[in-house]
C-alpha cells in the first residue's frame, strides 16, 4: 500500500513485531539523516514561505519534506505539521531538537498503529516496545546526549578522558567511546556475551552500532563517531584530514 510519501513495506502476511521494528528502523534512519548528515538539504526544504510541511521518514531509510496526506483519516498517523514555520524564529539547534522530539513521537505512533492493525497481543506489544526502546531516540542522536557519557564496567558513569580517541579505530577493536548499545535482536537486547553493561558506539548519522572491521571517523568539533560510508569519507581520504568536521558541524558554522 502507498500513503503518498513512501510505500509501506509491511504486507498482510508479515505481521510480527520484528517486521514492524524493521519498518521503524528504516523510518528512524531517514529522519536521523535529515536532522544530522543531510541537515543542509533539510534546512533549505523547510522554507517558511511554503504551506504547512511535515518531515516523513520512509521505510527504505530515506526522508522527505512534503505536505500532509490529503485523505481523512490518513493511511498512517501524521507527523508534526508546519515544521517550516519555526525555522527562522529560533536557534537552529533548538529547532532541530524540537523536530526530533516530535519525530520520536511519530515513529512510535506509526509502529503501534501497525501493532493495533495487525492485532498484536500483550506479549507482542511488549516485544515491540522493548525493541524500539533499546535504540537511542532521534532527540538523543540530534542533541548529542547519546555520546556525552561513557559507562564503566560496573555501570556507573564517568567523564570521558581528556585525550581524543583515534579518528580511525583499528579493525579488530571498537571505538573507545562507550555509549548506549544498539538493540541485539538475536540476544533479546542483552548484547554480545551476556555482558549487559558493555555498551557500543552509535553512529551519529544512521544510529547503528559499531561492528568490528568497519571504518569509522570522529568529528573533532562535536566528537561524534560516524560510519565512513555515512559521511562519505574513505580511509584514504581520512589520511589527509588533520581536523575532521562532520556535515552537521560544518553546516552550523556556515550559517552562524
């Protein structure tokens, strides 16, 4: 089925919490891109002179800024209306954070709309809630709060060390900054090896956790880690970068 802003990938014979969670992750990834690595493009599309606009995350991991659906009631719950009107009336960081909060609410409403439509029972709803709650919220990613602290082995928090971690983690080790773990479907959200206190680094663009062997790079301004592929930086390019600024920090400095 098509709701006017992206085809819904869930079909009538695929109604498990995992199917809905996959749809949730795709939409969430699209919104995170709009508010972080593709914020310049998003900013330009939110023209206050246009009519009421909404930010939609699509199941394929992309996003679109467009008018709300014409039909009443709509095929899916609608996101916050008129996000473009506040663009020039507040600080950009606050504007993006506000959209992030409303986007988190919309993502959950869409997920549990599918849960209701597909007749999820109590256990299925709890399963879906556990999966969605195990990921950082869009607001946490946009505000940077998900990378503000690291967890010690006993679960207590401490300030990160004064020395910066390397821009390119070794292929056999994860980035040094410890942040909230990504949901591990195979282990019921408990993480590898059953160590619930061991958290993993989250990409500031797609929100996915670090995996051994992946190339990552850290922004020297906000100190957020990114997949190289998410910010279009290869290991060869990184060798010639003395001070890396992620797209979000570069765009903010341009408009300040």
